[in-house]
C-alpha cells in the first residue's frame, strides 16, 4: 500500500489536506471507511464517515459512501480539514462581529490586526480564542488550534469568514473550498492606474526562495501551486485603482502577491512594497498627502467583502456580504477629493 505524493504544507488559505492511496494488487474487498482507518489511525472513524457523507471520499475520482468496498488498484482520495495538533486554547471575550449564526455555522466579520488561529508568537487574542468564548461546541475543539475553521484571511486583511459548528458542516464546507466551488469577492486598493478594466492574473504562488515569510509568483509553474485571480476595476484615481477580485484559488497572500507581480502592489502592504510612496509628478504635495493616508490605513487595503457557498443543512446557495471598513472608506473619500478637486 502506498500513499500518493501530496504537498501537505499549509500554504493555502483553505485549511484542508488531501490524502490519496492506491490499493495493492492483492487488496481484499474492504469497506472504504475501514480501509482508510487502517491507514490513518490518527483520524477517527466519525471524521471519515462525515467526509463520506459530503462526497469528500472519492474512488477513481467518483464520490463513494462509507460502505463502498475497495478493490485492487482503486485510487482512494480523501479531503479533510487539517488534523488536530496538541495545543492549549483558552476562551477569550474578544467581542467578535458575528453577523450570522445557526446550528451548523457562523459568519464572522474579522477586524484588522486579528490573527485567525494560534501560531508561533500568537497564542492568544486570535479569532479562535474568541470563537471558543462564543461557542461551547466546535469540531475538534479539544485538541486543535483551528476548531471550526476551513479557511482563513491574513492578520491585517479584514472581512468575512465562515466557521463550522459541527463535524458534518466542517467536512461539507471543506470540500467546497477544496473543489473551488465557493464564491469569494475581495475589494483591493492598488497603487497605480491598472490598464485594463478587467482581467485575470495567473501564476503559481509559493514560498519565496529568498524569504520564507513572503510568497512569490512563479509564472512558469516551476514552484508553488496554481493561482488564479480575476479582477474588475471599480474606480480610478490616476495614482491608484480600486478593484474587485474574485478568487478561483485561495493561496496564501494570493491577491497581494499577484498584484505586486503586475506592478500594482496593494496600498499600505508593508510586505510587498505597498507602504512605499511612488514618485509621481503633477500631483500637489503628493508624498505628504499619501503619508497621511498611510497613517489612516497602515495595512494592506484588502477586504473580504462577499462569501457564497452551499449551506450544509439545506444544500442551497447562501451569500453573505460585509461593508468596507472605516479606514479604507476614509482613504477612498480622501482620494476622490484629491483626484477631483473643487474648482
């Protein structure tokens, strides 16, 4: 028995992993849930069966139920939320902006500066700590630092996240993120005047070979994973452009590094050069004006505005939207006045 080669490094926003196995030529007929349990003893039978219920177990690319019997040569694939790690989590009252909740999920409008889940150097004050205070029951709550999470957004990116409140919802939502069937729209403010009114940015995104804390775009696909960002221009200021972005994939820093790769870093993005004021002529006191705006919005001007997915219980498409944050709104208002002064 062998496990096929998958990259399990958490380089995507989607917090799920793929497992794939090929059954030996001598494999005796065996239920697929037992087949996977024998190979993945760290994962409970309940998690595997929940994955089967939502079609996240596939044999030879087709979804199967738990009672499917594996045969020689079958290619068995499984998508799960990331497995638990041992870490102590404490509930904290962080006054989260929860815009919707039911027995299966919650929709959170994340504030700037909040880390989504605990990591090195961030063991408290995270979204997960706040979720543990708000909800007493979340999947993998006892031993995972990411209970209920199937995706994430960067610390200084604001906007919408969905949180699963039970195992079935976690598996159901994780599969949609894995299959790229969710609908996600971001608003981004980028430096410069983007030439086309709409377009698509393609280029594999992976860890930078020079700085592992940063991501890079690899157009030839020799590193990283496929990443696709569609954009539409919403408003032009001459020195900056407001765009809406629709993601086909959800790689770490995808929008930020994609726009940097085409010469339009996001306003305020300290990691990818967006905090450096360009030298532009024809604008009065441009550097002073922009320095003030960077004080108002001292982060990447990126906001997760819309999220759509099929609800775990009804199976029907649902959509949630959150408005732009005050800091981005204020900068946009100042940009409009500066670009179109009253005569």
